[in-house]
C-alpha cells in the first residue's frame, strides 16, 4: 500500500468528475480523479446504440469547451459523447488515475483517508461523482423471480436485435422507457407499461428547456413548462407515437412463469421484460462515514454539500444534490460551487 496527499479527491471519471476538475484547476486546487473504469466516457460507454441526447451538441456541453456539432440536424448519439469526454480529458490534461476503485472513506485528523484497491490517499476534500449507472433499480413486482423469460435493465439493453420476433414488456414511463419501447417496435411485439399516463413535453421542446426549467427552480422562479420527468419527443419517439405504435398501458399486477397479469386481470404471454425503472446512487464506498440517510439516500440540503461533513460533496447524482446536476449542461454550475467551497474551506 502507498500513501499520497492532495487537496481534493474526485471519485469518478464521468461528466460530473470532469466538470469538477475544470473548476478545481481554474481555482488552483491540487486534485486527482480516481476512476474505476478502464477508459474515459463514464456511463455513456454503456448506453444502447440508438440513444440520442435531448439537445443539440452546443446545449450538451461541459464548462470551458463546447461539444463539437454533429452533421445534420440530429442530436448527438452516445458515441459522440464518449469521444467528446475523451477529448475533454486530453484538452484540459485532467489528472485522472484508472482503473482505481475506491473502497472506503474515513475521517482521520481533520482530513479524509481514502482507501482504494491500489493504495491509500489523504485529502481535505472528497467529491463523489460516481453517478448511478452501476446501480440499476428493479422494483419488487410480484412474481419477479417466477418469470421464466429474459429480464434486462435499461443499463444492459444493447439494442433490439436480441428481441426480434419476441413479446416484450417494457416497464417505465420516463424517457428511457419511451425510447426503448420505440426502438423495439419495428422488430418485436411490445407492451409498454407505465404507472401513469406518460407526459410528453411539446414537440418543439428539448433538453434546452429542461435546463432552463431547472435553472428557474434554482432561482426560486417555479418550474415553467413541464417538469424534469417529462418525456422529450426525440424523433424516433415522436414517430412511433404519431404512428400509433407507442401506446402506454397500466402497470401489470404481477409476473408469472410465462407472462404477466395485466391491470385487467388477464394473463398474457411474454418472452422478455426490459426494466426502464431508473437507478440509485452508487455510494457504497461512503458507508464508513455513517452519513444520515432517508430511504437509503444520503441527506443533503439540495446542493452537493453534505451537511455536517465539511469537505464532502456529492456531485451529479440528481436533483437532490442540485437541480439538473445529472445533465451534461447542468452539472457545471454545481461543479463551480463545489470548487468555490473547497477553496474557501
């Protein structure tokens, strides 16, 4: 085991970690990123091939460098984002070490002691930016273990080919559910199950409006058009909806060995279920700090700072640690705030 000291450790290597590095460097804070992945790109390396950003490249950028545009009017796909994040690292000479997995964090003598699989670090600030992708959430639906068909979470969905000719239940009424259901429609018999009626943003609205809404909330000006859970009608989703193929049905009551019992009490056969039911923050490496939690989630005051633990920040996990902080364009304002607070401490 080796030991090393730095002002700030950023745990993670995706978009939030890169935004933090940008502002820490600008303020002269010595820091290191510890990324468990083998390569740059964060969670974007694991998305399905047809995934598209909600906004044009110019409105999907990290601080300092605008994402290069793509040809045509289409919004960038995941591979374009991975390339951008990789080049961002190079452009700003981000001090990242990988693959390094953080195992535990403790308070020792006014600083943090961070144990990893390749050594121990000491730092006066720790910025968690591990995201949520590695903790997919599947609800406790009755019959879950009984179902004999294939089950896959959106985190592991790799495209429609494996489901060709199959009867597929897609569960989830947000953007991933709509996009994956639309992706499967040309090749499979799709049932799209949601807890409530899907809410689409107006067709002319994209991620730029979502960011504006989040920024307005931050200023205490209300939510504006829609909420951040609304479905953005990206072209494939819009086409499937307008053609009458993308139709939501109420959530199933339970799964059976060969299918699912719908809200109407009728059992229908299924070959597969795709769970588009979201994620939970990956914060197991903070268990040694015994942080206050509610329903398993670390308590915050709505910003990245963790109350009662000076020097600890959670960046990019969702609205509970900063509105729009889980988006490419939205994380920068919170990364700047974190860097300011690290400098002031």
